[in-house]
């Protein structure tokens, strides 16, 4: 399978250079960003880490971000959403890329697509620019991703078991990575088997996190809440649920932007789901507007941040998310 993200990076590969992180797979992009930050902190434990949105990048702020800090001579600056870079800042960014500051690692994250492709082309021509591109995995490659995750944690899993986990969890890489980590830890040196996966993710099929998300996006709040409570009572990690919601939202957004222009097989690949799943997504999409989906994505991101941060009651956060999504769906359908 294609290499999806760097395991480690040498400080010399990022300091005094500009690194492009490109591709549509957000999870793999974020892994690359973390690897770059780790390389910088490995060189200088006191290095300053900062980030900004490309849309807010003016000639003045670019100069400030790339300059050495008052607190540390080593910096890692991450600029997200390069596709939204204002035209007025393009030339200055190219000038900087031609001679980057030796003590700064500048990371430019581009989410894929045609926007900003001209800037990317010009940056790629610079000798001081490196690129790490996340490759969207084909359906038949996802089980290989699971196997690689398990091996990275020191575990063992065969092809059948890896595919069983994909069947149970879905194709969201963030959820699969979390599941591989948890299963490897609990296997305690033993191979991860289909039986172990069924013990964690089998049983009442409707209780799986992706089914909770499907029910919510269809506006079935009572069903979603019942299945959520069952999932929480059986130990399904809260992050699996938010990952499933995020995957559903991305799938709906991709479907709405591509439906009508592609054949079903091509559309399934673009959306990132098996062909049989398209029928369900089509039904969901009929009751969602672009504005509603945008608000849903923000709500999911907020819930995910709460669970990983200060939220003291993950179950309450997830119940509130279910009610928010079903309410947004009802408003969109009007």
C-alpha cells in the first residue's frame, strides 16, 4: 500500500525549509504536521510552535510568523488552508520560500482540490520546498492501513482480521487508527483475531458508532440516542462516535458536490464509501443543505474537541451532538 505519512523526520529536513502538506485525507495530513513539530522539538525542546489560517496571512503577518521569536530562536509555523491564501500574499510567500530562515520550519497545509493549485506549482519549483502528499486510500487498501497501524504499535493481525475491523468500524482512518491502538494494547502481545474484534465491536449491529451517526443525519433522534446509550454502556470510545459523525458529514458534503457528474462506481470512490452505501447517503443528502452541513461540521468539531479536552461527561456531550445534528437536519429539510 502507499506510504501514508512519515514515521519520523530529521530536523534538517524541515528547519530552514518550507514543507508542503497536501491531499484530501485530513487525518494523514495531521500526522505529517505532528511529525514535523516533533522533529523541531527534538532539535530544540524549547522551540516555539504556532499556526495560523492562510486566509489571515497578510504580508505583515507572514513577516512576523517567519521571524525568530523573542522566546526561542527555533520556530515551527503551520499555515493551514493554503488554498485560501490571499492573492496579495502569494508573491511574498514565494519570495520567502526562495530563501527561508534557517531557524524556522514553515509548514503549508493544502486540503487538496483545484483552488490554490497555481501557488502550489510555483512553490514546488523552489529548491527549498519539500512536499508530503497524503494519498486517499482505495477501498481495498484500507485493511492494509489497519495492518500497518497494528504493526506500528508492535502488534500482529492477519488480513482477515484487518478486514473484519474495517467492516465493523467503517473506512474512517481516524477511528480505525484508534481501534488498532486499543486492540493492540488489549491483545497484550497476542495476535488480534476476528474473535477479539467481535468482542469489542460485534453484538448489536445498530449500536456501532457509524449507525448512530446515520440515524442522527436521518433525523431519527430517538433511535440515535438509544443506540448511543447502548454504545456508551458497552465501552465504545467516545472518539469513535465523533469520528463516525465526521465521516458521515464529509461523505454527505462530497456526495452533494459530486452527485450527477459521476457514475455510481466513480462517485463511491470520490465519497469514500462502498457502492452499496451510496443509496443511504442519497437519502440523507435529500434533507441537508450546504449551510446546514457546514453548521453540522462545526458542531462535530466542537464536540470532538470537548471530548479530547475539558469535557467531564462525554456521554452528555455526545447526546447534545445527536440533538444538534437532528435539529440541523430538520431545519435544512424545511
